C-alpha cells in the first residue's frame, strides 16, 4: 500500500526518525516522524493516523529536529511535496465538512460550549484568507511536485464548508473509543448524510467529536487530535478524531499565547481541517520529507512569524488559529503564514 511504502522510506532515510514504543491505549504505536507531527499505526488493520501533538511534545520535537515550523523560512527542501494520492485523490478540491457529536454523553455535558463554538467556527472558515493557504496545493500532478504552477486541480476554499452536523445521541459512545470505532462512526455519518453514492466522499471529511470525559486513550498526553481514513462501500472516508479539547487544559491549547481558555478548540480543529484538505488519505497527499503536514510544521508556535493568533473571518467573527505552511512564502523557500 502507498502509505506503508511512504513510511518505510521515511524510516530508512531519516537519521532523526524515532521508533516509538509508546502505546495509545491497548494499541501499538509503530512510527514517529516529523518536526512537530507524527504518522503512526495505532491499531492493527487500520490505516495510519497523523497525530497533532500536544503543546509540550510539539515544542520538544521542534527543538530536537531543528527549524521546521519555527515560523520562518528555510529552503525548498523543507517544503511540502505531493505523494501521488490514493486512487487519484490527494486533496479536497471542494471541501465539505460534516460535524458529528457522538454519543448520548453530549446531553447536558458540554461545560466549555465546544459544540456551538465548533459549529460557528466551521461555518466561518470557508473563503477566508487564513484557509486560502491550502489553495496552492493540488492533485492530478506527478509525485514529487512542490509547486503546482497552474497544473492539476487545486484544493478548494469556498464559503460555507460546514455541510451539516449531527447529534448522534441515541446511544452512548464507547468510553474510550478506538480508531476502528471512530472510523465506523464516520461510515455511519456518511450514511446518515446520504453520502453513499460513487464519488460522494471524494472531497468530504467527517469530524467525530467526543464528549467531555469520553475521549480516546492517549488524548492530552500523546496527542490532541488525529486524522485518518477508512475504506467502505461508500468509498474511502476521511475523518478526524476530535476529543473534547478543553479536557486537556494547556497541553492542547488552553490560554495558548494568551488567546483564552477555549483557544485550543479552534486551533486544533483548524489544524485538522486544513491537513485533511491537503492530505485527505494519509499519507499520500502533501507532506514534507520528514512526514509533517501543512499544520504540523506550524503547530504551537508562540512567537515570531507564524505565531498562533486571533484571526477575523469573512463573517466578521474572530477565532484563535495557528498558521499553516506555505510553500510559496519567502520566494518559494516556505514558511508559516496566517493568510495567503
């Protein structure tokens, strides 16, 4: 499989690649790579996940691996590279986001107001200058491409990307859902929203949000969220595991850069949304040579170029977000930007 080949190449070719013996719950973590992001197999039989590290881990990884994502430039060797896609699909050309609040545990159990904040945020991001950074990346080009230069089909940035939300609260979600359980919920969501025909999930992502106190093992210690995909009779389905972010406190962004107690909610989901748009089926979209995606390279920057900040969106609302990696920045040397 393409993602397995990509990971084997990383392990063989990078002296700084770390093999991790950590476990995510009862699942085995196989590979850790990148300056601030990690690609891991965490459950047997499932595709790899791309993990958004905690504040402490991301900053430690950045110190260990050097300047990637520190907000400045570098050289084109640090830039994102296209990896060929899966079945010709590497990016989301007209992104649609579906938000699922999974489990009866959401009933009267949202102390931080994460549900309404997520709905509002995802309603706001489309057509923004912040998200416009993703539009320099494309599919339909050869593997190894760094600059699309008018070729292929670009990632989209249309208004109103939030295509729907669903409170799936007829029964309880698992107390600590595994990757396969989250993937199965994404498939149920595709069915619920009627995305069952050929091609209906080619440019779609499902955000599976778990309730306060009911998050996957490893959350807040090893990661803040992750994205992956699963195969189904409805096609390959991209999804994000989005825990109840404020449960992790400062480790997942509470008061990061003085942006408020709820800052991590939009910082983390914005990170995952942009990464899914540019690497829909990990890891066959856009990544750098160490395996970091568009959000990983700029995660948890606290000062200087690319530092996380409040950004005002086209509807006039403002939210804390992190910067995203732009290959075009600094005359093609690349860097972290809050607009494009």
